[in-house]
């Protein structure tokens, strides 16, 4: 399977990060999963905006190349490289580069874009909604 790591096409069967990586050690990163289908990328602007806001909250430099046009190009390339079609899930992951022990010593970040076939149906319209009275989530800048 192919993915795009820092603007380069890579083979995902080879190791990508070291055990000293901040995302591995401290969870110092974030991701967005985007529903992608034939001729569409759902809510791409909202996903990119949320990713940029999350990077700001974490003190990460948002990768300059991560914009709407670049993401379209990467997804098209990965669909072709991996022979994918139909409903796809595109994951965009951003994490802080190595440096620092508990506290980071830089703001630089790496990114990975991967596309995988989705076996789950794409929901076109909401029929019903359920609300939990037992479990509540807390809103905070990272959520």
C-alpha cells in the first residue's frame, strides 16, 4: 500500500517512525478521517480548518502544503497507486517532529496521507438520532 509522507510517496509496509517519535511516546499529534467517494471529498474545508485549529492548540506548525488543492492531488494519486475506487476513507495525520523529552523543543511537524477502501456504507441522510443521558463529553480546545 502507498501513502504520502511529507510530500513523498512511500510504501507503508516499511517502518515510518522511530520509537523516540513524539506521537508514539506522548500522543503529540492529531488526525482527521475524511469520507471520500467517486468525484467527491466530503467536508474537506471543515476537516482542514479543524486540523489547522488543532495544530494551533498543540503549538504545531501546520504543514504549508496541506491545502484543498494539494489534498485533492494526493488523494487522486493514492487512488491510482493503490487501485482504489468507490467509497474511501482518507486519513490525514499530523504529528510533532522529534525533540524534547516531556516538553517539546520545536514546533515542526510531519504529515501522512493515506487512503483505504471503506466497507461501511456512506450515510447520505440522517434518519434518527440517539442521545445518551449517561455519557457526556466535555468541550475543550482540543476536542
